[in-house]
C-alpha cells in the first residue's frame, strides 16, 4: 500500500470529496499510473489552510474527459482527465479545516504537485500516526 498526498485548492477539494474523484493533468500521468487500488489518499488544502483535512482509500482509476472542477468549466475542457476514484475514510467538516488540520511542514512532505507520493516510509508512518492521534481514525 502506498500513501499519496492530493494537494489543491479548497474549492477543488470540496468538489473532489463531493464526487469521490481526484484528478491530475497530463504532466502527472506517470505518477497517476503508479496509484493502485487500496492505496491511501491524503487531502492537502493549499492556502490558507495548509494542511491535511481528510483521508480516503483508492477504489480505482479512470481516464475521463467530462468537466468536474470549476477551473475546467472556465476553460471548457477537462484539465484533469486522469482520475482517481476513492472512498472517504475520514473528512473534517469544512468549518474545522483550519483548526483541526494535520500540519506537515515539519515532515518535509511534498505538496507542490496535484499528486505527491510519500515514498519515505518513516515519514508516511509519522503522518498516519498524527492522523490516528488527532482524528481517532484507524488506517
């Protein structure tokens, strides 16, 4: 089982959680191809929250050209056609995103791309322990 960090705007994350789909662009296709059923997906909200607000289990993948996210609607085409289908394990209520988020800055977790691998097993375990301790989630 691999652990992935899906990083994006609060608006895109809200849509993703509602649709149970995360998408990446063509630049991240090779990363997307490494995602497998059963992997964990951690949701990282960028500015101003800057933290993990939820966790899900990967159910599958799909290549789709339908428009899901607002920025796709603006340009009139799918920007993120490589989709990860997931089942939420735990998602913070939006009003708790800033207060109950899981910070990752001290762990040097990459959140630059829309999908980031947590390859370092020690770092992944430290982050999962924070989630277990803060949210009482069993993963």
